[in-house]
C-alpha cells in the first residue's frame, strides 16, 4: 500500500505539538485497527471528541477531558515522564503474557508498555470513547503491533466482546492513572468477568446511582454493558443493542429515544426516575409497551400513566450500603471534611434564574413581570407548603405567558415548575443563611456548585463541589449534623442524601415529609420551620449520645429495608414476573 508523503514519527515516538496538522493521519494504523480490531469509528458520538488538546511544558500534547470537570488525563508538564513513573510503580509483570490497559487517552501509558515490557505477548486496550482512539492513533504509529496481532483496541460498542475475549485468558489489568478511575463501571465489570450468570443488562450511564447499579448488578452475577448514552448517536446505539444480545436495558431517569430503539431490538427497558424534572411528557405511542418505569414520587404516577406508560410503579430511593457506611476517619480527613453542620447540594442559583427569565421573557409588559416576581416572593415566605399552583391562576389570570413553554433545547416544560425552581433555590438560600447564626460557636460548611459563592453569608464556609462517588461518604461521616433541604415543590419525597447519610450511621435533620416518617418508622428527626431547625441543631449538638443513638437506629432501618440492592431485587423480580428476564 502506498501512503501519502507526510512527516510521520517513527514507531514508538510521539509527534511534537503543535504541528502543521493537529492530528497526523496515520492511515495505515487506522486501517489496521478497522481490519483487525473490534472498534467502530463511525457515528459514535454526537460531539466530535471529548477532549481538548493542550500543549504541555515539554512541547508534547496533553489533554483535558471535557466530560469530567476538565481534568487533565496526562501530566501537564511532561506526559512521557508521567507515564514512565506510572509504569515504574506498577506490580511485577515479567511473567504475564497478556495485559489489559483500561484507559488509553493519548497513548503515553500504552507507549511505555510497548517500549518497556517486551515480554508481553498480547496488549489489550479498552477506551470508552472511540474518538479518543482516533486521536491516539493520529499521534503515534501503532500499525506494526496491530498488524502482528500484538495490540488490540476495544471500546464501549464492543465491551461484551472484550469480556468474552479476556474470560479465557489470564490477564493482568493495568488502569490508566486518571481514566482508570473515571471508567470505574467498565473496570469493575472486567475485573469480575468470570462471575457472570449469563444474563446481560445494558446500563445507561446518566448520572447519580448509575455506577452503583453497575457494581451491584455485577455483584448479583449479571454481566453489565455500560453506555454513556448522552454521547452516543441513536443509530449507533441501536446497532449496539442488536449486537449486544442483552436481556434488558436499565436507565436512571427517562431517556426518550431508548424505548423505540430497544423495542426494535426486542429488548425490554427499565427506567427509574430519581431526579426532579420540569419536562412535560407528550402522549406516548405503542413503543412503550416494552417499558416499565418506576418513580420516586407518588405524585408522578398518574402523570406517567396518563402519558401512556403501561407499567408504572412507585419506588423510593435507597443507598448503596457497600459504599455509604460508617468508617473511621484519618486526622487529615477530619481536617479536610469535618464540620459541626454541613449541607451538600446544589444552590440552584443559576438554573433558577435562567428558568425564571425564560418565563419573564415571554411576558409583554413590566406589570406582568412584576406579578410573577410577587408570586415568587409570596411562595418564599411560605416555608413549609407549596402554594404556587394555587397562587398563580389567581395572580396572573389573563397574562400573555403560555403555561407550556419551550426550553432552549426544544423540550416542552411546565411554566409553573420553571418558577418553582427559582422558589426552591431561594428556599435553600434562606435555610443556609439561618444557619449562619451558629458562627462562630459551631463550624458550618456548604458543599456544592459555584452558585453558593454569591449568596452564602459570613460565617458559612463554602467548601466547593463534593465528588459524589468518593467524597460524600467521608463528608457525611465527618459531620455531626447533616442538613437536608428539599425542593419546595416535592416535599413529599425523601431525597437520596437522607438515605446516604443514614447509611453511614451519621445524623441528619430531615426536611419534614410524611413519607420520611413512614419510611423510617418515625425515627428520623425532622424540621418544619427555620425556628425548629435552629432549635434542633442546637439541641442535638449538645446531646451527642442521643444524636448518635438515633443515627444508629436509622441505619438499622436502612439495612433492613432501604438498600439499593433491595430496590434492584424488586425490579429484577418484576422483570421475571413479566417474563422479560
């Protein structure tokens, strides 16, 4: 094959950066991957690539992963030296014939394996993003190793094939120093590939609980196929479903295109609503007869049935008690995360203002806008009851704003709920400001988005965002009194933070709801006003033994009835009754 004339780094070397072309076109390497590897490069992602290339101090390219808090995936000073240090810290590999590398990035770690571990006969690479493999292949020529069947690449569309590939081999798993932590779902599935029962479930990675569900289903003996659905074209996902031979698709929260694509492949779908939504669900066609949907809100059940879901059930949230559990803290952790009073959650400041503006912009006069603002202020004065739905029809009768409006992404949303989001944000701010009165007697900390910076008063520490998977269990364990602040429009539900805090054996003051009292046998301590909140904070900080005894009792209730494993068992049992699993 004749290759076009170009400047290509020799095998084993990286091109400098920046160069004449950002991505050198090693066409023979790309073709070799297409011919001999289980990687498909077409129609994979809606966005071109999940990375932003940047120049390191050494001149070589490094990169930021745009889908993970803009984290550097290689050393920003000298990525080659960073990769050398990473490999030097790995366990002995001299007697290993096959290595599986989870996470490719730009290929620096793979380059060190190829250069330093000459005894390895087979090198298998898993990279979640197919487009990232393209970038790595454009920066270094791997064609010799690929054509000799020494090097194989896999990505999410062929994750099932990869599990089969390593099931018959003795494989040493190495994880990329950054991406290995981000690809935790796939990592766990590959480490436990021999445990499977033969049943396959596609897990859509959509946010909170997705990773926990992968972990628990694998623990139950299922083979999971994780898919970051927001980055995948519908046509590619449907091809994946047909090739996966999965028994079911599971998603945290509703993804509107999935039931149609799954039905065509003959695969049933399970959705579990765990987050609030302001999007209106239009009437659904027959395609949803293959779908079962659970919601954490009883109030949503009639709406979902009216929309056309044939199988709808209430399912409260729960905690992954394997991760959220009592644990001793180091001195460093107590300093880093400790507090007398903590709240972890979104300020909702930016989104609340955006949605309120979305409504106000549809009004034709300042007088009409003033009426909406007065409605928000009246709701904010009513701390314990959601009065907006009763208030608005009277207050804004005859206004030019439609009750259903279109969001910037084209979805239809409820105008009342847009206004309610601003009310929910103001309520959270009000609660946090009331806690500032405990300073300097007690340490008060807030964890969450950057919107908190502009609204928290002196005496309350803003501690930045909290990593849900790694940091939350530590924060809950390190806090004497955790605070729950629910959205004003869904005070009937119990948020995930309540289950997670109690699972750690820690204490939480719960925003009052009848459902919380019912789920926890009346053992949780609740507040229904700012005055009651402050009084109970003061009381339980002074009465440590009583506080800890309540926390222990509530954790026993969690373990008895409210673990994520138990919720999944309920779902799996329902699927078996329907003959879907």
